[in-house]
C-alpha cells in the first residue's frame, strides 16, 4: 500500500481532536472544520458538473447512433473525470463528516471510510493523469473563488447536520 492511501488516516489525530465541538471551540479547530466543509462542497459541485457533462454526451451519443469515432475519446475522458470526481467528493465528504462528528469513534469511522475512496496517483501521460490534473485545476479555481457559494461564510454545509 502506498502512502497516499494513508493520508486520511494520518489526519486522524487532528480529526479526533476536532470532534466533540462545542461553544468553546477554538479558532484553529473551527477553521479546519470550515475548510473541510468548503472542500466537500466544491468537490460535490465538481461531481455534479461531471455527471451533467457525461449526461450531455450520453444524449448526443443517443441522437448520433452511439459513441464512435472522434466522440469516443471525449466520452472516455468524461467517464474517467466523472469517476474521479465522485471518488474525490466521497472522500472529502467523509472527512467533512469526521470533523463534525460528535464522538471520537464516529470521527475514526468516517476517516476510515474516507480512506476507502482514496485515489491512486495515475501513471504520467495517461488519460487518468490528464483528468487528475484537470480536476485539481478545477478544484483550485473554484476553491479560490471567494464569490463561489461554497466559499461564502458560513459555507453551506458547515453549520448543518452531518451526513
């Protein structure tokens, strides 16, 4: 197993310290929780866009008799992107839940689930590598946009109940 599979588990001490929040929650703990919520929100946004893009290609393919010729590459890329976006969203959503969990046991359980959705580093110069690079760019762009609803204070999911 590679180290990148263990990253969510390496954050476990931070997560356990962050659970059981209360009115006396310190600033660092709240910032960590808010960042996780915003990350999960952006990842969800990218997953939604990926599903919509693939659905559009499905419609075009259905009208044009299938996914053949030049459309095959675009369709494959969209499928790989959607799969990656779904995995990243699931992982980030579980990290968000872990940071908002009411007990250390719940936090640990959510972090273990997050680790199950980890994505292996792709081989360079492959479709997977190109998709991963695009997803990172899209994530960074959206996360860095202060006008995006996921980055507003408070973020949409930070003060709501957890998954």
